[in-house]
C-alpha cells in the first residue's frame, strides 16, 4: 500500500510539473511560427516562455531576435547565461558568434570554434 501511495505522489508531481511547463511550451511554439514581420510579438512570446519554463531553447531564439533589433550586447549577455547553465548548447554558441561579430571578432571566432567542436560539419 505504501508503494502505491508513493507512486501516486510521484505521478502527481510529474503531472503538475508538465502542466506548469505547458503554457511556456505553447508560447514558444507560437513564437517559432511567426513571420519576421512579427518579431516584436515573437520576442514577447519567447520572453513569456522563458518566464514560465526557463530552459535553454527559447533563450537563443530570443537572442537572435535581439540581434535583429541591433541589441547585440543584450543578446550576448543572454547567451552567456544560457551557456553558463548548458555549455554544450550548440545553437547558443552559434548565435553568440553572431552577437559578437561586430564588437568582438575574436570572441565570435572562439564561439564558432566551440560550436564546431561540439557539432562538426559533415565531412570534417
């Protein structure tokens, strides 16, 4: 009986966690389907997704929008936070290279080298 109760509690905890993450996942999904002309709405949705489900998928996407708006420094700071928590995030390294391209070409080259080390192009 105690084992069943423990299993029920664990199942409820997992269900609660999934239910809490769902709105963030939906916001991220909606943002990913918006055309470039709706970048401000996409940024709002990615920000909402990050608030509801702080993961490392929406962060690089939001950073890419920030770069498109000329906010490279904000994007670079966001990406460094993502990479602090997940240093193997290939997308974050690639977007960081874009964010640093103008202000820190050497840093951009290091970011690309890290991306390539984590996910070499086919044939390399």
